[in-house]
């Protein structure tokens, strides 16, 4: 019998609203593990427009059904929401919004209930809560529906690789955005460091390039980002992209690997991700990452959302997305033992922009995991709590 207990945290209510957390790789739990930042939705099954406003709120895990609304947003997507997340564990939170046809970010202080606006949307914030990093979410929305935001100004898709747009860095206390890595710089570097067959394809096609999935290393010194490409009138596949790593000042750019998906920092030097039929662990090396190991190759044979739960990265949670019935597993890497702790049905459509992934996201201690499921007929939040003592690899 599992020692993980599942509790439904959110409910439709009389107005029939849905709830979801933003994504699986950002801090949606506060430092106590008892407060989750989420958003409330009022429709499904169509593209959001810049007029579709959602509620941002906090769910108290000790009070299922609770909802403390702290703001709203008209800059959100089905797969990543408004990227609502805690700053350094709290009491501040940040999420993306839109005003006057531009994308911005809102910082909310839970203690004072005050709101501050940043001039650009935010993708990631460092663990100390000092700097935030931004990409062009309008461009992302155009080339990769389901991840960016409608409106917000110029997507600039007529420019294949702009030299004055890309990854921006802002200090939260003095938000003057600074461009640290342009799309053009990244494309030039990528082309110099990939194999000749991939390089040849780069010059045979009229690709448009963009950034997505920016994640900071645990020590806050480097980030990883996906550089992707496609022809605007052509199909896209997972091989049309690479993962890069870079210092947070834009120096020491490196190629981690090609054809990557769901990249996570394990330590400040090692990352893991899905690629070429397996979850692979790579060391962040210059100019190109080097493979160290495969993660559970006999168990994981399809792309998954996967996170480690403990500091030693021995215990993992992962799902089985892109199916009508999605399972949630816990893996002990040291022993190879694994356990299914949940099964969620009703996840249709299974693929595409409007799908609902579980996006399992742990708290800082790793003894709580939040997921979003369609099991009740619409997106709602579910919490898995560890009932054993002590939690594996955390001691007493």
C-alpha cells in the first residue's frame, strides 16, 4: 500500500470554474509547502484571447476548496498558465499579465497585499529573488501555440533571428531590462556546434527561431533554455531544437544537447532530460555537454515530466503524459523500485494545445506534489502528501 495520500484541493463550485497550477518546473509551493499559487479558469477547449482574464489565487493545502484571490491576468497559456510562482519561497509572488498591449509581470506581497509591475513578462526568478529572466511571449505564442500569450505587441515572426530580442534579465528592485542573449547570437552558436547533417538542414530551410523553457541552475549562476525552430507554414517536431546553457550575464554559451525535452537541473553542473528514446543525464561542459548516464531506461520508455524530490536526486516523480489515462509514479533510483501512486482518467484531448498534463510539481522538501487533472471533468488541483516518516533521503 502506498504511503502517498491524494487529496482533491480545488472544486468547480456553482459557477463551474476550473483550477490549475502554472507548470511543473517552477516553484508553485511556498517555503512551508502549505500554500500553492494557482489560477482559476472559466472556459476550455479554445485559444485564449487578450480579453480572456483569469483569476490568480492561493490555495491553502490544509483547507481543500479554499481560494484567496490575489489578482487577475490576461497573459496566460494552456500549458504554462501565467507562470505564477513564489519568489524565494515567499511572501512575494510573481505572475504575468498584460496592459496597454504589452506583456508585463506583477509582483504581489502577501503580507502587505501590494502589487508592483515589471515592464516585461517573467519566465524564471533566481532562488534569492533578486533577478528575473524574460523572453518574447508574443513570438512564442505565434510559433508554439499553447505556451506563449496573445497580444502583447510585436511577435516579429517576419524576422527569422532578431539580433535585438531574445533573453532579458531584470533586477526585481530596479527593473531595467538588459538583453543578455539574442536569438541571432544563439543561432550562430548552435550552427557552429551541431553536426554537419543538422547544419545543412539549417541552410536548406527558411526557419524562424525562438526561445522557450528557461530554467536557472540551483546556484543561480547559469540557465538552460530551449532554442527551437520551424518553418511558419511547415510542421514542427521535437528534433527541431537544442538545449543551450549560459551564464546569467550572457557569457560562456554552451550546447547541452540536441532534440531535448523536459530539461531539469539536477545540480549546478548536471541536468537530465528526455532525448532519443530515454531520460539522459548530462554534465554541463564547454562547448558541448557530455552524457553521464541513463535514468531508469528499463522503466521509462516515453517522454515524461520528471522531477527529483530529494537533494541527492535518488527519488523521482514522473507522469505518463499524452494519454487519456495518465499514471503518476515514484522511482527510487538507487534500488530501481518504483510505485504507481495515482491514475487519472478523462484526459482528452490527449495531445495538442488544449490538452491537460498532470505537470507534477513538488514542494521544496519533496514530501508534497501537486498535479492538475481532468478526472472530475475539468481541470482541478490534487495534492499528494507523504504519510511515512521520515521522507526518503531527508533524514529525521
